[in-house]
């Protein structure tokens, strides 16, 4: 079985573009929003947009519920698809979905920027921010029973421009307002993020202490800044640059996975070094060792 992935920020139009990508690569089955789909038919699963909280929706989309995951796994075993497209907000998310469903990790990945144009992405983000409308990867008639009383509109008109390579592709999607968005917003206090950062960072060999971490939550991007105290002797092979790179990647993946938020950037800096004074009698000798080990 070959697994493909389509990756993009929330609200960038992944579900709009997925059918085109699937048709181009001969992929009959998609996993999106907690659902296993073939064409316009839901084969198994439950939509994450039916959850009462955003956190519940994230867990549903990741197939964290054992019964939910088992239902989709059983259907996959039954149909034995050759190719499956998994849609997610990050590479890590698609890998977790594959793991929870007993599938191999994605061997081919596409970003939304590779399959859509900047204007379409910008328009999709604007609609999400202004109206909080989401896309369910099924036609309207197939989901009305699951979403009574919520905004439901077809998306077929989005693909009204004739195109030879779209001929025959199952294009209809539906716009809905998720249950969790009608019940209020979902927040994670900043101190919780800071505690997560400290816990994750201290699991890395060589991290002595988290001196400072700050979350810049601007209008268009979220940036995490972290300053660390490093225990030089405990760094594997004393590769300081490698350690900082690993910490940066681990923080990004784990914070996104555990909170459902997307981090545009993670900046990690070594602000203080600790070392065994019996091994290094002065700072100049220490600088020489660091320079030699990182050449």
C-alpha cells in the first residue's frame, strides 16, 4: 500500500484541492477530517467537525479514539486499497494518523502551496477567519443527517471553470459550521505552553535548564522563542549546533501535536554553558574544543 500526504495550515483549502491531486495520481481513497472516503462516499469514520470542542476535534481527526480507529482500520483491511491520500496540517499529523490506522508512513508528500495558487490560499484563509466555515469532504446530501441545524452549502460552484483534467473527478464538497465553533472558542493558556516547552526541552540530553520561553502570537504568525542553558559535557559528541537543531524540531512537532496549534517558527538559542571545570581550566580552551567539535 502506498501512502500519500497533503499538508497545509488549517483553512488553506486542502479539502478543495485533494480530489484533483488524488485523480492526478490515481488515488481512490482519502483520509480527511476523521473520515475514510472514496469519491463522494463515506466508507467509515466520524467527522471531527461534529465534536463539541476543538480539542475533541483534533483527537478525532488523529484517530485517537480506539473504537473510531478500529472501525476505519477494519474497513481498510477489507478494501485493501493500493493508494491512500492522508490530509493533515503537518507532516507529523499525517504520520500519527497513519500509525493510529496501522498504515505505513507517507512515502510521498505534497504541500498545499504545491497544488494551489497563492490567491486561492489567501481567499480560503480569509473565509475561515471571517466566517469560521469549514469544509467537509462529502457532498451536501451525504452529511445533512449528521449536521442538522448548521450551515451547509455545496461547493460544486468552486469548480465551475471548465478544465479537461478535472473531467469526471468527484469534486463536490460541503461547507459547514462545526459544532465546536458554535459553542465558543478554544484556548490554551500561555503558561501551559511554557510548561510543555520546558518539559519537552528537558527530555533532550544536554539541556540543563530552560532560561526563557516566549510565544509571539501575532495576527499572521505564531513564533516560539526559547533560550537554553546547556550542559556541554552531556551533549552527544559535543555537537552544540546539532543539539539546537534537534530541540527546535522536537519542540515544533510536539507542541503542534499536543495542542493542535501551528507554529510558523521556533527559535532556539544557547544562552548559557555549563561544563566540568576539572576538564576545562579556562574559557579559551573550552572555545577551542567547541570550535574543533563543530567544524
